[in-house]
């Protein structure tokens, strides 16, 4: 099989960024994978191979030779899927709490990728690599809701570009601890890996990536706020870390301090994870060019929490 060459042009905002960081952000791969490509001499700029510590310059154009696709390590598994939209190019599913999106150490089985491989057979894009066939974006393991996958490479590239230029709209419902100071607001704080706890993300850390989250209050009760969250960017744990950074973590979030309320202690049975749900996904269809909108209600445990607080009518 012939290797694919990816051409990536640097923008002014990329100047000074290390090559491995730049490639990981623009070519939809991990930093370690980008580093290996650089180490293997698979990245050329101005006719010369560059190293991972190369700093991106104005108007740089990188030619990245991607490795040949190998057989997918994820195995098809007959896992029920709650499909909310599907055609020959795109599938949108409602991911349940506890399901990991793609295989990772300790989570090789029971993933969304494995379920999609079974459901879609050979119709999934390969742009994301062998572990992420079809996957365009992710949501956290214990966050529920809509996630889109591409059935071919053209659809994948189109949806990825929409993520990058913010024409794909993702809206979440979140039950937050405390009362927000305004009816609407924005958190604009760069996010990076926590310097000492590698399982967490943090704001105010060196080399943070731009992250913007908008909120709109839907209702308040019992010291909690039901809010509609809109992502402008898509960083790991973005909503969770942003809202915790302003003192309003997502209820039930054990990583960022949302699990220490009396309400949760009194109603342990309804908490499977943080009460954060990807409710709406809007994108321009890769084939038709038409706006496609998909929505789905929160899961039963989320609705039960809202019912106990008298906020359930706000999402019906």
C-alpha cells in the first residue's frame, strides 16, 4: 500500500511552536506519534528533514509522509448502539456513560470504535488511524451524549475541518455546583496537562492551548445550576476543567471536585459519572452541504437528578 503524504501549512499563530506539537494539533495524532514521524525522517520542510524540536516559522509548509495503514487493532464487538443519525457518510450515536471512545491501555475492549466496526462493517474512515477508525471527535468516558463518526475519508476530513474552523456546533447540558454569577458568560482560559497529575488538565499552565467555553443558565435550584454549554474549542475535559476553574464544577465529577456535595451523598444511586451530556450536534453535511442537526435528551439518571431539583421541565 502506498503511504499518504499530508501537506500542512503553518499559520501566524503557530510560529515558535515545536514541530511535534504543531503536527499533533494539525494532523489529528498524538504527540508521541508525531515525534516518531519526525524521528523517522518522515517530515520535510523546505526540502530538508526536520527534528521534533524544530520551531515552526512563518509560512512553513510541512510535508508529512504518513505510515502505511496496518490492520486495525480494535476488534468488532456486537455492542448495542443508540444511533441518532446515519447515512452513507456519517453516523451519530448517543454514547452511554462508562464507554471509552477508542482503545487505550486498560480499555482495549468494549469501546465505541469496536461497536462501530461491528455496526458499520467496512464503512469507516481511516484518517484517525488504526485505533480511532471513523472517530472525528471525542467525549469523556463518563460523559454521555452525541458523538459523530465518519464512514469514509472525505467525510472525516470535512468534519475535522469544521471542528477546526468552529462551524461544527456542539452543545452540552451540565448540572453545575453553585449559582453562576451571570445569566450568560464565557470562560476563555488556555488548557494544558496538569504539571503533577497527568490524569488531569489544568488552566494557567505553561504552553496551554486556546480553550473557549460559553454558558447560558437555564435554571437554578437547591444550590445547583442547569446550564447550556457551547464549545468553541474541543480540549480534553474542557467544560469540566473550565467550570471548576471558576468555582462551579460539574456535579458528580470526581476529578475536578464536583462529587463532594450533600446532594450526591443523599442520592448515590443516580450517580454514574459527572452530569454532563452532549445534547446537540450541528454540522454541514460533507456530501450535501446542508446543515444537519441532531439532538438527544439526557440519560435517565441525569433526568432523575433534575426531577429531584424540580428542573426537569426545562429539558423536556
